[in-house]
């Protein structure tokens, strides 16, 4: 079901399963705000939980601790292209009769044990925003494992209009359609997805080869059976090891002409969402957000540019460690 953006894809998926007021939906603390906003748009109550320190994705054990009789759904996010632990999440969902909506906005091309991310849960959502693996400028998609939910979503997407009786509305719907022009761009982009994905993985491998042995830098985990599409290549810098904060390091790279991005802020830190954290602390999400940043990852990035970026990082960290050693002496 094609839609106008990735955020409404999440909202439409929730509404297609009649999730709304009185229902709780579990979301990870480390994600883009669209994940939790869609739950609020649906009138449901988001429940924030911590992420796993290794995968950076929603922690299945944290999900178990957050379950209540009102829990209706889980939204695992495949953060930055890294697949979440879908085996554990789907087992939980089956045991507790829950809906799983995969937020695969950043994970087109990622797979979990041979299955494409977004096709494992009851529904999966994708974004075609300008910075995604394939783009329509703005746009999105919901895929369903349930034919009835898919048909319901198509009706809701088009103002709730009866498909057999034009201009007759049986329920309140939305104008969430994708335009024909965007769809044409998307089809052309889809023809190139294999090449885009191949280049993303090549970029990640190049970064790994140069940065993987630097003590104090944590790169995205390589997990058996999971294929990361590396929407962006992110890493965690141990500030205590290098003697400067993540933001200071990013500023240093900016002086060398290298643009970087911080990881998302934890949801529980931001004013609109603090109440849904219920006063809890989320140490993994907090640490990852504080110390994590993303390197340039566009498919157009050349080998010389990767070499330059890695060289600046290597020299910056080596210089900082030498300064620290001199200060100790």
C-alpha cells in the first residue's frame, strides 16, 4: 500500500489493525520521533523501552518487562539498517497475541535470516524520503502479511471511501496517497536498488577495514544471519578513552570538511515524550546517543573520499592519545 511518507505509513498500519485509544504500543527509546509520533496520532499510548547495547535495537527483555494487559503492539525499528531480533520479538508477539509493525524506514535491503526486513511482522513500513536507499522525494509504503488489513489500509488511505461506491464514506479516513509522479520515480529507483545496496555495503566494508582496529571505536555489530543495508555507517566513540566528547570529535572532523551526524536523541530526553518513559532510565540508549555519530554514507562517496575521512579520524585520534600521554608524563 503506497503512501505519501514513512510517518503516515506507520500511522496507517496502526489504524489498519484498529489500534487506538486504550491500547499500549511498545517502542524503542533510540529511534527517530516518527515512530512514537505515529502511535500518538492513532490515539494509543506509547511505552518506551531500552535498546540492546550490541545491536542498538529494541531489547526483547525490555519488551517483556513492559508488557501489561493493555499492550496491543510492538514497533521494532531496524535502526540505521541493522535488523532487530525478530525471532525473539515474533515469539513474544505470538505468546501474548500482539501485533508487530516493523519500522523498516531505514532498512530497505536489510534482511533477517534470509527474509527481507519489513516482511516478518504483521506489517512493515518503509520511507522513500530523499536520504533513503531509494527515494521518491517524499513517499512511503506499508506491506502487510494480512490481506484484510491491507484492504482496510487501502480504504483508509483514500479518505475512507467505499471502493465499490464512489464518494460514499463508511469511516473516517485520510488523504495518504502517493502521487503518480512519485510512483514513477520510485519504480525507476527500484530498478537500481541492487546497485545502491551493493555500494552501501562496499562503503561499510571500507570503513571497517580502516577503523575496525582502533581501540575505543565501536562499529556496528556483525550478527550471524543478519544483513545490514548500512543506510548510514554509524560508530560509537569512547570519550573517556580519547579525552574528548563526541561533539568535540564531530567539530574536529567538521574543520577538516567532513560532515557527520549525531545518533538520534533518546525519546525519553525530549519534552513531548518524557511522560511515556514513566520515570525510568534507559542506559543503553542514553550512552549510544551520547557517544554515537554517523559518517558520510552516500552511494556517490568515492574511494578517495573514504580514504580521506579515515585518515583524518586516524590522525585525530592518534594525536589526541599522544597529547594525553604527554599530559600524564
